[in-house]
C-alpha cells in the first residue's frame, strides 16, 4: 500500500503567486497605456532637453509590468506543470492584448484616430487565437468527462495525489482559481498604480 503523497507546497505557492503577479502586471500595463494615450500617445521623462509632453505619474509602471509579467508567466507555468495546473501563456496573452486593444478602440473612437482603431483591430486579432485555443481546451475537458467511471479508474483517481496531473477534478477548477487570483492581483495592481500616480 502506497504512502500518501506529499503536498508540493512550494509549487502551489509559487504557481498561485505568479497568477496574482500576472493580474497585477496586467492592471499596470492597462492603466499605464491609458495614461499615455490620454496625453496623445507619446511622452518623455528626464533628459537634458525640454520635454513637450511629460509622462503621467505612474505610467513608468509599464516598464516594470511587461518583464515582470513574462517572468511570472514562465515561472508559474513551470511550477504549475508539476501540480497539473494549466500553462499561463494563453490567458496572459489573451487578456493583455484584449485589454490594450480596448484602450486603442476607446481612445481611437473618442478622438477619431484611425491609427488607434487600426491598432485596436490588430491587438484583438492577436488576442483571438488565444481565446479560441482556451475555449477549445475547456470544451474538450468538459466533453472528455465520461458519465460512467470504471472501478479501476475510480481507485486510481482516489489513490492519486490531490495535486497530480488530474488535480482538482480537471482544469475547470484551475481556471476558477486562476480567475480569482488574477482578479485579486488586478485589484492590488490598481491600488499600487493609484499610489504611484498620487
């Protein structure tokens, strides 16, 4: 009789933390872009020359958000694989380009800027494959659940670790956890951005 599998606390904590950080960085990127778009789409800070359009306070966070988000995505996906969690590339990609595309559309239609609208179309076009891939993966996860489970399969599932490749009864619960943690990170990111912009 096999011993109870150890719970991989480190992998769980790192995976969950990375999802939180991705949510935070998405908020920073979204808000920083809005701030820069609000002053015409370009700005500058520092340097020896007179600056015509200084960058809004807090917009510097986008320079931190993008690399930190990529680090969190790769780290979280790596640790997540060991506990059966889905990779974070697709949700990060879909949310980032959807959010930034929304900004392009909003400011483009408000100001009549064709270039912003074209960028919005391009960004949503880049987000669409990620949304489609996640939809297909989720649909396949739901459809592959057999209505009847053999006794052997039931015993194997019960004997498996709670954090194995089939953990949390499939990927649906992982997506619920990702949504909650990512939303928490986004709210935290909004708060940090507000403090940086004060």
